């Protein structure tokens, strides 16, 4: 595999650094791509990474994250496979190559800007508390412990990765090169979404109770 070119996997998902991503590989070109990534692992200490980019119709985003194959969880007789991957580094696509059945690209990897601000402890605590509130509502559990291991360098990514947030919002976060700025955006998004979750839950209660839920709460 040309070491200069990163294989690309366009998906309806935004992969964040450190986020897990299980995949079922069934299309021929991607079976070929993942097969080559796995084959590279036989020649070195680990498999070749590939890039995950957000796909919208025929267009793919120019920002993505590389994915590392942790293991192959299942293989099928027809060549399909289930793999478990994790996000590694963000990149920007410089030029796309279409010489193979799957896309490859010349990419530039990037991290946060040198000297970028780390979030204040109060902001980190606020974001984690809001995340906990959202998870408790979504999982419908009032007693759901939230454990996040330090360091908080990528806290914004770790808090947004498991949530079905707007993909454009996640894609925007991916390009922000300052964790304090990202976390501020996450806090704003959570503060906006929590009341929306509460309103949606009340609407479900009213619908399920034939309109009696509102009068029961106001009595």
C-alpha cells in the first residue's frame, strides 16, 4: 500500500479521536481496503490505519479522523467481516486519488494548535455534569454513574462521541483546534438540548396518557 496515501472510508458518521467504532464490512471495495490494512499488519507491528470521512450523497468531507483496527471480531465465509476500530488522529484531505476501487487521499494530520488553551476545571466539571444529565435522560435512569478518566485533553470529543448529535455540529468540532473552545461549544449545545429532551419526554407522556399527563402534573 502506498504509504503516502490514506485509504478513505466515507460513512454517515463523524469519528472522533479516541472514540470506538465497530464496523460491518460487506461491500467488495471495502473488503479489499480492510484486507490490505490487515495485510500490512503482518509486515509490521500493527495494521494500517484508514480514514473515516463524513459522506453526504456523493460528497465527502475534507476533514476526518484516522481509524485503527483493534481486532477482527468475526469473519464470514463470503469475505464479510466485523471489525472493531478506534479513532486516532484528525486529518485534512489535500488531494483525492481514485486509482483503486476505494478512495485514497494525500492527507495532512493535525492536532490542537501549539499553546492552545486547556479547559478550566469548572468548565470541565460543568460539561461532565451536563453529559451525565443527558445520558440519564436518554437511558431513562436516575442513577447512572459517569466515569471519565483523566487527562481531559480530548474531553469534548469523549463527551460528544456517544451521543446522536447533529453531524454538522460534530464535524465542526472536529476542525476546532482548541479544546477550551470546543468544550465551550459542547456546553452550549448540551444546555440547549436538555430542555428539548425534557419537552420531548413530556410530549410522549401526554400522548401516552391521552392528554391527561398535563392535568395530572398541574393538579
